[in-house]
């Protein structure tokens, strides 16, 4: 299987300014932040890394650490915009800023896949704060947004209102993703597209445990049952695991062997503004027709 690269380019409210020595400097609207980035093994382009805040990781490997601020940053967050979508960004305890900017080329790709179909039915599993859901809703899709976190779904609904998209057809679901998909299979539901952005580890609202390596194959098998020969895509992204893009590509290839279409896999990367260098951030696999 040939691997492909999806490149996240800078836009007005986000850019990777510089990277190197295990860190990255990014702009989020009017603020600049430094975050750890183990894959930035090279030297940075410049020593001018003035920033409003920096996330300093803890000594463990489980994502611990804390933010340190050089200048005041609104604790409640501040608005950013991607195309028609406006959403709240904020410094979370988990080192990210309330959304994943490297997903921008994925949002574009999904919109292209459904551009010729009015009200395509699309599901966003592990939908978090809803930027991907709203990117599709703004393009005319009927969305089902699923996340186990009540707080994340509330933030997603708030982002819909902030974008002026709260009148769009979106079902906001607080549920365990695997349980919800299994119920949709039993109901005989069908979708035109599915986006999955699962964590390495997580818990559902009733204490359900999600472990990526153990639970992903079963979830993919159920998602396959929600798609048919007229469906458009399934897109899977995987972060922060010791796993190959080839591995998840072969998983999809097996699951979708009976459907027409193409299975591809590769890396998500973000283009650095200073030098055009490509910083890898995640692996992905997708089926599309």
C-alpha cells in the first residue's frame, strides 16, 4: 500500500511558526504558544520564540504537565475561525487548545467527497468540540455528533451557536462511541460518511473503557455495516500510539474488501510557516468511493 501525506497549511487564525529541539511554536489567533513536540528533532529556524504561554510536560508519559504564562491569556478562551466555522479555543490541561488544527485538510477532503450530494448523512465519532461536525454541517451535511464527554458536546453546541449554525440538522449525542455504533447497526441505519478520531485510551459516560489497540477493529467492523456501495467515505485518524499507518490501512482494506472504492493510508502533517518544513502529527487511513 502506497502511503500519502495530507498537509495542513497555515490559515488566518492558525499557523505553525517554527519547530525544533522537541518543541513547536504556534499562533492561535492573536496568541502564540509553545508546546512539546517529540518529532521535531531538528534545530529551530530562529531563536525568537516569544510566546504568551508554554505547556511544560510532566515526568510521566501519560500526558501530564501544566501551562506557564508570560502574558495574560483568557481562561474562558477566545474565538477562532476556519472558513464558515467559528469556535472557542482555550488552553486545556491536556496540552492542546480545544481543537486539532492538523485536521483542516481532512475537513476539506470530506466536504469534497459529499459536495455533489444534498444533505449527506455523516457521523462524527469522538467528535470532541465539534469543529469537524460544523465544517460538514456548513457544507450542507446532516450530522450525527457523538462524544462520551458531556462537557465536550456542550462546547460543540456552543461552537455551533457561535458559528450561526445552530439551526443546522445536527444530532448531539453524549454516549460511548462503540455502544452507539452497535445500536445504529441494530437499527439498520446507513450513512454516507463516517469520521473517527479515537483516543488512545478513554472512558464512556457509564465507565466504559476504550483501548485503541483492543477496540478499534470491532468498531471498524460495525462502522462498515453502516456504509454501503453508495456511501462516500470513512476517515480514521490515530494519534499518540506506537502504530503504523500501514497497519490501520490494512485493517480498513480487510473490512472494506467487499465494497467498491479505494483504501489509502498515510500521515497528517502541518507545514511550518518559517521554512515550509513538514511536521508529522498523526497517522490516518481512509476508504472512499
